[in-house]
C-alpha cells in the first residue's frame, strides 16, 4: 500500500524550496547576491509548477480515481521517475539556466507527464468512466499533454529564430496558458465534482454539458490573450474577448450549479479548508475580470510594458486560486494538515506582497508616488512565505511520523 501522505510531504518540501527561492529573488533586488537572477527564476517557476502543484494534483487523482486500479508498483515507478526529473531541474536550472542538462531533465519531465496521463486514462476503473468528474479530469490530462507543444517548440525556435523572436515568448505563454487554465483548473474542478458526486448530489445533464462546453471554449479562446503583447491583428483581441466572456459565463453556470449545494460543501470541508475555497472563489472572479480588461489594446499594451501587472496576476492565480484550492482538497482527503499558524502567515504574506506588487504597477501607470525602500518592504514581507510553508512542512512530517 502506498502512503500518499509521504508523497504530499515530498510535494510540500518542493513548496518550501520554491518559497526559499522566491525569497532569494526578492532580496536580490535589495542587496548584491552571488547568483544569476534569471537562472534562479527558471528554477523557482519550474519547481512551483512541476514539483509542488503537479505532484499535489497527480497524487489527488491517484487517490481518488486510480487507487482501486491495483497498480501501485507502476504508480511508484512513475512517481520515482518524476521526482528524478524535478530534482534534476532544481539542481541544474540555478547553475546554467536553459542549457544542456536542464533541458534534458525538463524534457524527461514531459515524458513523465505523458506516462502519468497514459496511466490514468488506461487504468481508470470502469465505474468512473461515465462520471462528470472523470470527464473533467481526463480533459485536464489532455490539456497537460497539449501544453507540452510549447516546450517542444522552444527548441526549434531557439535553433532557428533565436530567443528574440516573438515565437520564443509565445511558446512559453502557450505552455503556461494551458497549464493553469487547462490542466490545473480542470483537474481541481474534477476533484470538486467528485466530492459532490460522493455526497449523492445529482446535476442536470444539460447544465453540465453547457458548463463543460463554455469552459473549454473559454480556455481555448483566451489563448489569444497570451499573444496580445506583440500587438497582433485586431481579430486576436476579438477572439480573446470572446474567450473571456465564455469563461465568465462558464463560471456563472458553475455558481448556479453549486448554489443549491453550498451547505453540503460547507459541512463537507473543515472550517479552514472551506475558508480557503471561499478565497479561491473570490479570486477566480478577479482573475476573469483582469482577463476581460486585458482583451482591450490599451490594457494589453500596459500589461506588456509594466511587468508587475503580469507578475501580480500570475501569483494571484497560482497562490490565490490553484494552491489554496488544492490544499483544501488535500486536507479533505486527509493527505495534508493545515495548521492555523500556516494559514494566517500565508494569507498575510500573500495579501501584503500582492498589494505591493500591484501598487508598483499602478504607481508607474498613473504617476503616483513610489515610496522609498519599496524593495526592502517587499523582501521582508516575503520572509513570511518560507516561514509559513516551513510550518506546513514540519506539521506534515510530524503527521507522517505519528501515523507510521
């Protein structure tokens, strides 16, 4: 039998490494450090997406849908191979950035993700196949595979057109878009609907179909928003706006579907987990509204010129929507303990640093006063992230030790 709490312990260890890397990046703006900023930034982002979030989601999927498949040895092999790839990226990216060895490990990770997607779709128990929750999970896995077109394209672009080509950044944005809008969001929605299904809640099939189509339409068409930075033809803006409207309608449909069952959800989750879900729900609205505004040429150009808008947006999505929801689900399935001290430290760190990041962007935009020692405040407030995640990590280790 696989102790999945240990697997989540490893994922949280990556989360702690991500937080420490992020802290070093923040202090780099304050004092001289013997690091290559860009190289460490690559390591930070890869470990966050492919270490902490990826392992959290795949462990949830295995726990819910695949533990009955009686394939623990195969899953262990996939998990072991995946971690070799992640550790390889953690070591090589800070040293060399995008170069031979980091590219080898990141490429091997793509094969690890294909292996997991094949494993899940191949060995899913038959009684799950007609469930709406599995439909969402399966679609998320296809987005996971589809997103990898971006990394594969980067090699060709680098070899032929170079890193200054618009296709270099476009390939990266393609990958990120289908990672967080497709793979992450749909996987989390799949887990949510699984929980509702287990509670005996039945939904109108036509409503589910409408929600599913709008959601996927929105995911595909909001891809055009990732191309607005190089001022493409007007049709790109129109397509992006259509995508944001479809996304808005999809989440409104989700709200209608869930509205009658809020009490069921509230009683199903612990107080802390439900609090995290409410935060994520509110920030989903903020995310969509930001995407709507970015579909207009003025705001799209502004976001390109002021990188803090993009940085703030990405942190809002990953820290505020994806990670909070994933932690709530991990807690629901008793794979992760959420200490009260972690929750408040994490939220204070998130709110204060996001406020500073967006303030800088708005100040530069509107010509507002930019206070002295901004980077010092940002760096010291960022210290709360590794402290918070450190609390979470040691609580998880203690829980694993006590249950052994």
